[in-house]
């Protein structure tokens, strides 16, 4: 993820997750399976991954931690991307 120095804008979480998953050659189902295995928690579904990737929902801190682990992405990068997603959501809704 890169930040644009003039606008202060960065990649929203939905785009970051999708891009990293596709770069690894994984389906949404593959990502779910890896999250289940790594976290020991099987509560996330492929449908939830789809919501995250479409920007309909933003994964909470618990799942962002595991996403970072599975996708080999620093937690700071995911936090920044989540903040960008929240800011964009407020702009669209507000």
C-alpha cells in the first residue's frame, strides 16, 4: 500500500485485502480456510470475506490481526487501510 503524499490518501482496506488475496492466487474460500486454521476460530465465512472486499463491512481488530498474519501484512498497514475505509465511508454517507 502506498500513501499519496499530496492528498494523504491511501488504499482502503477492501482494495488492499482483495489485491493481496489475488496476488497470492487464493480464492475467498482459500482465505477463509487459512484464517480458520491459523486463528482456530471458524466464525468467519466466505460471505463475510466478500463483504470486507466490497467495502460493505470493515473487519474488526480481531480479524485484522489474523488477516495480517495470514496475508503477511504489517498490522500498521491494515490499521491505516481500515482508517481510510472509515473516512471514505463517512464521506459517502455524510
